[in-house]
C-alpha cells in the first residue's frame, strides 16, 4: 500500500528561519503564497519563489520551506478542511527549526494535520538550543473523524498550543517528511488565531510561472 503524503508529489529538503521583532500576537496563515513555492521573503517585504508577496512581518523562511495549496483550489495539496483555506506549509528532510532571534513570550500555537506522532519543542536560544521552555505532543490524527470537504486525505486539523515562562527564540518542529501540515502558526498566544487578513496573490501563480516551477521540481525529484 502506498503511504499517504501531504503533497501530491514527494519533495525533499527544508528548514524555516524567522527574523524580525513583533510584540503583538502574529498569525501566519500562508494565504497568497504559491503552490509548492519556496516561501523565502513572502513575509519579509519580498516574494516567494513564484513572485507572490504577503504582509511584511519581517519574517524570513529558509529556501527549502514550501507552501502547499489545496488541490481543490488548483494546487497539489492532499488535504481538506484546512482552518484558513487554501494554503498550508510542510517540512521536508533536514532540520525543521524556526529561529525568531528577537524572541517572543507568552505562548506558541498552530493547527496541524498529521499521519504520524511527533513533538514540537520551544527553546530559549537559537537553533533549538538552550533551555527547553515547552513541548507540544502531536497525535496521528490527520485522517480521523472528518466531515465537510471530503477530497483530501489529511482532513482533520487540530488546534494546539502551549504557554510558557521566559522568552522563546526557536522552535523545533521535529516532523516526519511530508507527513505533517501546519497552518495558522501563531506567536504570542497559546491559542492559534485565524489569520483572516487578506493576503495578495500575484499573477505569477498562473501560466508559465507555475508551470516552469513545477517542471523544475519534477526534474529535481
């Protein structure tokens, strides 16, 4: 039996870097990012690899972190019932660490859909070092008790979060390749937000821009 994966095609390699300070609660819902796009400077005043730009929060992603659009919306995502349609992120091979150099307090949260058990760790220093401030344990719940949108295998999205004392500077997602999707990643709160602020999508998502990007990905795979 073929193992279910979050993306319709299997990809490899990823890390996530976050920089820049924001004292308020910040929610990343990834809407407007391209299908299978490297996020790059999407939240940092620039664009993802397909030319789309979002709100400038001063957040920069590693070059191998990909956004994924629900295939119901024309993407390759094997998921349904996502909390903020139609885009999520997932981590691939390599270390799935998020660095937030200025630090954030109070809490950290997100929605997730997973085919495997995993843990997410909150640290008070960069690169998943220093003191462990909190741990979030994830269940293999992605295919359970789904209703509504029936067309994606990863159809159950669970809100989860943690409060902590101190200042966090990095998150280790510790996920399994192509088996966990994340949405509405929230800094500064133990309850994930909805992230309903519209984020623009450029014309680079259609036509030759998307086609060339997918062709290049297939060649690499």
